C-alpha cells in the first residue's frame, strides 16, 4: 500500500466515525435523547485518532506541516475544527447541537481534500519561516472559533423560533447563547488579526513587501472588516439576538470564501501553494 493509500484509508475511517457521530448527535437533538450525546462525542474522538495518524504520516513523509497542498490544508483545517469542538463540548456538554454544524462541514472538507491532488511537495524556501507557522496556526484557530460561533448562532435561531426539545432546552436561553456566540466571534477576531499580522511579516521576508493586495490578502481583510463590523455593531449599537446571529452566518459565509474557495480558484501568490 502506497503512502497516500494509507493516508486515504485512515481519512475514510475518520470520516466514517464523524458521519456516525453526526447521526448520533442528530438523534439526540431531534428525538429528545440528550444522554446519547456522549456517544457522539466518543465517536468524534475515535475519528480523531486515525485522522491524527494520517496527518502524522503526511508530516513524516513531506518533512513539513500539513499546510502546503489543498489536500493537506483541508484535512488539517478539519482536524482543528473537530479538536476545538471536543474541547468546547467537554466544557459545555449541553451545547451538543453545535456539533450538527461542525461535523458535516468537517466531512465535506476531508472529502474534497481526498479528491484533490495528493502529490507531496518539498517546502519551497519562501515557506521556511516561523512566521508562516504562526500565520497558519492562528488562521486555523480563527476558523475553528468562527465555526463554533456559527453553531451557536444556529442554536440561537432555533430557540428564537420556538423550537422545542430536551436537548435545546438544556442550552442557555437566547441571551446566554448570544453571549457565548459573541465571545467566540471575539476570540476568532483576535486570532484572525494575528493571522494577518503574521502573514504580513512573512510576506515581507518572502516577497519584500508587507502587503501587495493579492486577492487572498484582500479577502482576508474583507473577512476581518466583516467580523470587526459585527463587533462594532454589538458594542455601539447593541445588536444582539437573531440579528446578531444572522450577521454571524453572513460573516461565516465570507470566511468560507476566503479560506476554502478563493485560494483554489483565484490566481494569486497564495494559490500557487495549493494547486
């Protein structure tokens, strides 16, 4: 079995666990069986094991972190999302509906990555920088925080519409959901700010300029402005509840474009590394 075949097999094993975990979480949410949510967490954790091994094999084979090719980027983003979800649910076990937003997204990320170019490449000189590591790590942390905020926004909208169920009933009221949602947005905004700053320093080391209006640079600024505008509206105009939740959904759509779509379709300096 080739190296990629082993990685693919491990990834599909993780996908199977994540799909079953999502189904268990859905059963717990829609059939009023909140006690089943712990099985969903156990299955997600079980999926994280082969997923971690697949990334470790890739890292060992290439000699660099999983941030070079589209396959590596999508898989590592999915890993971060699951890990942050499990940490979040460990501290707030009643928030299991958030998993219904996170796990399907994770399955899609891994599937798209597996059907992309699996070629392993050496790290070019422009990527051999500690600032790139900061850039990538904080970008993934920001994406994970925004994804959790999206899950909280969906739960808030369901409660605001009067949806019932024992699992939703275990969540805080709309005000509590709103508060946690905005905290997650705040964390993500800070992480995204560090992402841009570290990326600018790395760009100066690699290309001799801090900012060049590369399409991905421009869209990362658009994403930063979108979430910054949301926080500004919250602080100065007291935007909250359903309005804030829909703004979180809109901001997340922009974030998805910036991280998961545009780098793979627009010609840019960033896109060169993902082809």
